[in-house]
């Protein structure tokens, strides 16, 4: 019979079907040391609620980024007292950083976790994710046809700019060289070397050049070097990266920024230990690639509480979650980028969302007990299966 959409009974039936189709999206407080970002702003939560979904937020999840529980409640989200409640109630769980060992027991089949996974940086996490049967979607491996990384880009911009600021700070540290990148007239400029001309490297180089430093950028591809040269009107030196070129550039550098990226895979070692030994005492290395294992042979992951160590007379800074230094800015930028994908997944389900936005398929790193990300499989010798939803 014809459906009468003005009939209250029929409208009630429609409402019931919609309620059954609602996805529960949850946001938890980050537990990585020094991590103050949150995966979703109150405004983002409000958009998902307006779409008809339930949004669960762990109490205090947004405090580090200056978003209060009251703001989430005003947006229509439900604030829960514990992380366990949020994990247990979620169909789709949003995070900023990868699950840590204290969160492994929350992983389960049927749950979708959308976050920066960086699986290539941790074999133990990779194996735990696969064994749990969870669906792991990584922000950093969603790639558009032009090879750009839309969900990694905003944090790369933040990290590149912060790397320069952090490096400047530690150059003035008691263990640093005591060098200003742009001193008064008659004093040599500081020298900055950037390894990699992607988003991180470009933003670090742009800021360094504007501050008046002498900047050298190295990359193994000519095209990003050409773009950077055009962007900065030749104000930086661009060099094709070879071991000899890296050794020569870094030997006299005050600050070296490691910005090498392989999407989804482990970062290659570009700065060897012999090259670090040859650097000037008190020089600073900021290895932004540490999220993917690091591109400097002598770096190991540090924390915001203990961000540096000195090896071979060189100050090393290698904090994996650098954008947490600017948590509110980073959270706003992250939500702007991720929310369209979250709405697609929540509104359509993962399979239909991938049909609508094919790049989402590249974000699925593991599903239903199988590893589906080739570069991660290569990094750890784990068999990779095609994605089957």
C-alpha cells in the first residue's frame, strides 16, 4: 500500500528504523605521556549528533585541549565516567594516538578504531591489533590519487613548524651550541638542514628561512625540491639526497630536522651514526620521523617529560607526539580533516563509505584478524591479506 509520510504511526516506524541504524561514536582521553590532544572537538561531536548518531566522550577527554565536558554535553554528547564505558559502548572509536598496552584489552572484533596507528613503528602493537580482530583505520595511510595524505597533512604542518621552534629552544639550552638562527648584523646565521621535502620538511624550511637562517633541504625526489625552490623563491638551498650529500650538509649544521616519510612504512635511516659523530658539539637533531621508527640511526623515542638526550655530543629530540605541544590548535586542525571521513563511516558503514571515498580503503591497516597494509607487512615479515569487508 502507498506510504503516508504524514501518518504519525508510519513516521514512528521510520524513526525506529533510524534509531536501530544509529552508530555509536566514542572518544576517549589519550593516555600517552604528555598527550593533550583529543580526537574530536565539541563542534564535531555536535555535527555527528545532528546526523543522528550517539557520541560518547570519556570524562575529561578534552581538558588538555581546553574543551570542557560541559561543551560536549551542550553539543549533545554523553559524557561517561570511565574509558572502559566508552570503549565498550563504541561501534567506532576515535583516538589521536595508537592504542597503548594498557588499552589492548579493549580491542575486540567488530570494533573500528580510527586514529594515528603508525603500525610500522611497533611490531608488538601490529600483532596485538591483528590478534584482537579489531578493524584498525590509520589516519596516516589514507592517500588521495595525487598521493597526498589528507589526514596526516594537518599534523605534518604543525610538526614541521614546531620542529623548528623546538630546535631553536634546544640550541639555546645549556647543552646546545648557544646559537641564534638569525643573530645581529655581522654574526653568521645559524645553519638548518632539513632531511625530506614533504609537508613536515617544507613547513620547517619555510619558517627557518623567514627567520633568516641558512637552510638546506635534501630529498631523494627532484619534484618536491623544485616545488620548494619555487615556493621560497630560491631562499633555501635544495640538494638531491645521497649519503655523501647528507654527510656534507650535516657536518656543519646547527640544527638537523628529520622529516623523511614513507606512507605506512618504516622511515629509512638517512643520517647514519658516523655522520652524527661528525656533527658539531652542541648541535641539535629533531627527528620528526620517530613516529615511523626515526630516520636517524642514533634516535630513540623520548617523551614530553624527558624530551632530549645527548649522544656523541649532539642533542637529540625525538618525541613521537610533537603536535601535543599545541593541543588546541592541533585538535581543531585534526577534526577539520577527519570529520568528513568519520561522518561517512558513521552514516554509511565502512564498506559503503569506502565505495563513496575509495581512499578510505588505504586507511584500513587490519581487519577481522588479518593485516591489510603492505608496508607494515614488509616491515615485520607478516603476511598481508587483501581487504575483504
